[in-house]
C-alpha cells in the first residue's frame, strides 16, 4: 500500500500505511513472522525514502536477543542481510550509530565502558587492545 501511495503521490495514504506497518511491527514479538517483509520493503520503496526501512531495521534490532536465541530465524535473517545490499548497509549504520534503546554504551567489558576507552585511544592516536 505504501509503495502505491508513494507512486501516485498520495502522502496521506503513505502516512496511514506507514502508521499501520509500525503498529504491526511493534505488536509482534516473533521476528520469524516478519522476515518476509524485508525483501518487500527494500524492493518497493525508493532508496531515498527511509520510512519503512528504518522501521524494519529498528524492529529487528529491538528483537536481537530473541533472534539470537532462535538459530533458524537468525540464519534466515543473516541470509537477508547477505542478499539485500541496502539492508546490510542499514543494519551496519544502525549498529555503528548505536541505536542502543537507552541501555547505555554499546560495548561493555568487565564493567568498563569500552566506548569511552576507544574514544580516548583515538584521541591519543593509538589503538585500544581489545583481546
């Protein structure tokens, strides 16, 4: 619906379709049910329109712990990341921008704030030893 509304220039229908899509995403806690959405979102909406793409990436990010606990779902999602270049880029951007949902720094190691340590090392022109 969103793609058709965009194609025919009907912004109110785009907004309605996006709102319904978001409601569907946030009321589902089984990522396997929505894996089929990724190819549709990335093939139907123009690359310049981030609306649905951002929603689907944030959805899978929100459910990352659940995905990790389900090997088959994780494998299917990894195939999609491999097959759909723009999805892969969006996932990487999301990871690097740290959409952490308010949980604090992305990386913690033994109670240390590794993000801050990496920034300090960068400022000093060095590389932090991670291993």
